């Protein structure tokens, strides 16, 4: 499961442009590997060999593990404890399990609405 960081990237890019007159430079592979939350170089090599895109971060593993735990029917309080969260609402915020289902439902509702509305 991959979470997008497009919004965060746009915010940072806007900040960058407010200070500098040039486009924000891309990180080198070495810089990216040294960033907190990104895979270590050794893990990155094996991840690439398995076809994992470079923009997948270690933090995605956390979201994925929590989502998979909810999907598997694990007790929410046990998931919260394992994630070391003090509040269950924080843990539930990491759960991406029903995100696709919810967004698909919204798209279906919009499509039904368009069929009722003359263009």
C-alpha cells in the first residue's frame, strides 16, 4: 500500500519558491537514502529488486501494517498498543484499508448524479 505525499511536496515546493528564485532541486539517491523515514541503502537495493518504487518510504510500512491489522480483524486496542499510540483515533488515522472503498463510493455517487443532471 502506498500513500501519496503529493500535498506535502507541493507545500514544501511553495515554501522553497518563496525563498529561492529557482526550481526546487531533486534529491540525489544518496540524499534520499539518508532521509529519516526512507529505506536504508541496503533495504533500498532489495526493495528495487522486488519492484518497489523508490518513492515508497519506510513510513508506508507503518501505515500498511496498521491497515493490514485492521483488515485482519485484530483488536483495535492491541493495534494501538503495538503502534505505541496513546489514543485510538491516532491509530485509526493510519488505517488506509477502506480508503479505496470510500473514494470509489464517492466516484460512483458522482457518476449517478451526472446521469440525473442534464448537461
